[in-house]
C-alpha cells in the first residue's frame, strides 16, 4: 500500500516553528478534498464491486486518513474529532462509501488506543499502518479460560472488512457459571476471523460491511475493554498525557458518523445548484430552474437544513474535543444532548437531500446521475444504529425531565 506523506504534528509548545493544530487540520482536510475527483470517478466501480477500489484505499492511506487518530508515537497524526469530521466530510463530497470506510478505520484505530499498552503495541507497534475495523454490538460470547477469554460470534455490518488488519468486536463475557458478567469489546487479528459476504444493500454498497465470524478465538486479558466502564470514561490505557484518548467514549463513536453525511449533503447541493443554471423547468416558462422562485426557495431551504446539521455537529465535536483537551469526561447530560444532536443532524441532511431532489426532478434518479447514489448512501448511513433519532430524543428527553432510567450504553 502507498505510504502516507506524513504531516509534522509536533506540539507548538515544544517547537514554536511547528504547525498549530488548526494548520494541521487545514492541511489534512485539503488533502482529503484533493481526492474528490478520484472518488467520484471510482464511485460507480466501487458500487459494482461492493468494495472501495484498491486505488482509492491507497489514496486514503496516502492522504493520512487512516492515521488521523493514531498516536504520534506510532507515526500517527493524533488529531481530534473536529479534524476527523471535516476530513470525512470532504471525502463524502466525493463518495460516501469511501468517506465511511476512511472514517471507520480512523475512529476504530482511536478505539484500539483505549486498550492497555500491551495491546496497542501488538496492533500499532508491529504495524504503524494497522487498520482496525469493528462492530460494537455484543453478538459474540466469551468464556473465561486461563489468561483471557475464548470468544465465538458473528458480527455483522463490519464496514471496511476487506482492508482490516485487526477487528474490535462486541462480546458478552460469561463467568464459570455461565452468567454474563460484562459486555466488552475485544481486539482480534483479522487473520483469526473469516469474512462472510453478506453486504447486499441499497446504499453505501462499497463499504463492504460484511459479517465477521470467529469460533473459539483466544483473546488475552489485555485485549479486552469493558464497555460499561468505557462509557463512564474508565479506560485501561496507560498514557494519560495523550489527551485524545481520554475523549468521551459514546460521543466519539457517535459523532464520527456525521462527517460522511455532511459531505453527501454538500455534494447534493453542489450538483443541484450547478444543474439549475442550465436545466429547464419542464411545463413552465422557465428555461432555467434557477429563474424559478419555487426552485430558489427549495434550494434555500435545503441549504439551511444542511447548515443546521453542520452547526449541531460542529458544536458537539468541539464540546468533545475541549473536554478531552482539559482531561475531563463529559457528564451524562452533555452526552445525552450530543446523542440527540447526532441523530437530529443526520435527519436534517436526509431531509435536505430529499428537498434538493424535489427541486432537481426525476432526472436525479437516472443511473448516470450522482444524486441517486447520494440519496441512497445518505438514507442508508443515517439509519446507522448510532444515529436512530428516536433513541437520541428519548435519551435526551429523559435527561431533560430528570428520568433516571438509562436505556443505552452508547451515550
């Protein structure tokens, strides 16, 4: 695979001449944006193959996408959630599936850094270009054995499965009596799992979100992360100075999903605005859609919906990054509000794209039009379990009303 052209990420306080975090972010986002022509050109091929093409994977690697949240001590950029969001949004303007795969690998690499140092060394020490993917749902079962756990399970919707070197998958851990004692994420080398080709979908087809299968896989104790503990900010990592890896668990794994959606929304707006300059509005006197007050209003409405989504996500990711930099976890009420914002923003993007298709017309559903793929990808991505709006609203509503019941660990 092509090696990335590394960005100097030394802290400014150690070297006054080093670039600031904002300058590093701008550079990485610019690199991602430069890939948009390639992503657009390869999007149809990715859909047909149901996997992001190798050339695109190489380009993502070369642009530093997979290393966005990997520690500097392993050659990563160790940036922040804001950078991940803006990079994946830039990629999403080119292709939703490529953006999703890049985002998933970057954030699951972050997740791997919450594990003890020994696990991190096994993943990144041996291979700085390691790519971790995962499935948080606890659809595996672990039995206690000397030194760790014996895990068996099937994990579906593992986006980026063909490109992974490791997987972080969910499991319920049983004690000697067979009772469940914990819910965990376990790190397993991809070579110890098999992939079943199950990803046949209407949207996000190139993410290759197939099913991982493991049977009696041994997982040592240091490659186990308790999800209930992590959801409360208790990580077994051993480098407290790396504040990125103190970021709050639920918000990191939820808000990361918004970046590709924001990019898809921006792409749809660009396509419709460009077409409106020459596309006639059939059965009217308007030779250009752009001359119609009705179309003008639809485009403005869609643009405002996208801006609403961006403002919610930007506010939320900055809140997560500020808390991480300060070395403090977000309290439950803040996390509940962020969970609601993520789902609400996703729905705003979906609504905006629908409005834009109303303006553009049925031509947007032609195979040759990128709008039909944008519409399918956004509607698929927005229905990820972490973005279900009803769950976010219930969690936030309970928080606002002082109802103590907690109905999800992913908050």
